[in-house]
C-alpha cells in the first residue's frame, strides 16, 4: 500500500506497516525465485538428498506424491530460512576469496554440476543431491571437488554443539553420488555459523584424504558408506515394492511437526 509523505510523517505506525509489507515483499521475491529453482531441479523420478537425508519415509512419500510441492508459507519458517540465505550470500563471498574455483555463487548454478549431482544408474529412481558451494581444484591435470554445506543456527548450547545428523546425511549423500559417479572428493565440509556472533564450527568428512585430528569434529566417509548405501537401497526397494519404509528412529520431533506427510506417516499409509 502506498502512503503519502504527509501520512508517513504524521504517523509512525504507517512507517512500521510499510516495514512489514516491505519485508514480506522481499521474502516473496526470494522464495518465488528459490521455488522455481527447486521445481526445475526435480523430476518425477528424482529423490532429493534434502529429503532422504532428513527422513527415509519423507523421501518415500515425496517421491510418490510429487504434486504436494508448494512454496514455504509458514511466516516463521520463511524468516528463519531467509536468514539462512543471507548467511549463504556472506559465506559465498568469503569462500570465493579462498584459492580454487568456486561453484555456487549464482542461482543458475544450483541446478548444475557440481552443485547438483545425480545418480543416473537406475532408470526409474534417480537420487540427486545439491550442496551450497563446491570448491574445484586442479592438480596435475586432475580435478578435485570439495563440497561445502552451510548452515546457520541460533543453537542455545553453541559451546557443546557439533552438528545435526540430518545435515551430515544430506552432505554424505552428495558425496555418495559424487563417488558413485567417479569424482575425486578429498573431503567435504559441513560448516555452521552462529547467527549472533558469526562464530563458525565445522565437521570435516574425510573422503579420499585420510584425516583425523584430536579436538576436531571429523567423520569418515568410509565409516558412513555402508549406512548411506543401505539407505539408498532401502528407499529404492520401498518405492519399487510400494511399501513404506520402517519408521526411522533418528528424526527429531520438530521435523515431523512440519512434515507435509505427517498424516500418512502416522497412519503407516503405503
Ligand atoms: S512425519 Fe516424521 S517420520 Fe514421518 S515422514 Fe515426516 S519426517 Fe518422516
């Protein structure tokens, strides 16, 4: 709604209303663009890592019920996610200053290799994963890729915090697909930024490079590989046999509360 200068000068409520409208307008623009990007990335045969990393059942229902794609509408979720986008933007500038080629700085790259990787070995089901940034390095004419998954958080116990498992699994799926496709991945980085202070914490996934260090949060891809392979194969089996996967035990309740498939899941619908 447009107001006259006189109205604005006479009434600070109008200023505040404009602030709210303007915030929603900016969020609409951003979310519309992201939603289009997200839709373009999918196909009716695709399983997304963001879904499979979170919950195997969610991936199963999303695969069978692609029509449920809708833009995010919850006002709090929108604002929280928007702060995540801003964090990505800032981190992109930082990461781009580091040596190596940076992929992921522009939105068109979100649907392209190496930000987006696909497992095309099965005709009926394609596992796909997208990460925020990928650093590409060339050594002796050989290319190496380091995926970087960024998260921002307001977690209360920051000092003790390491990572959330569903974020780790999301990045592990990118690595899983990249490795199945024959890419060189020395390691992968899950990086958390604390919104209030911009402190950063990392979890390194050691992949081709063997790495461990006291005091550092490190996960080994070799250790996780059987789990990821089993996860992907269980999902494919469930989809092909039209049987909902067993209820996972590691999905936080707050994720279920916002899950679009909560009703079906609670009733164990296949
Ligand atoms: S409600 Fe929870 S367990 Fe069920 S599909 Fe959704 S996220 Fe998974």
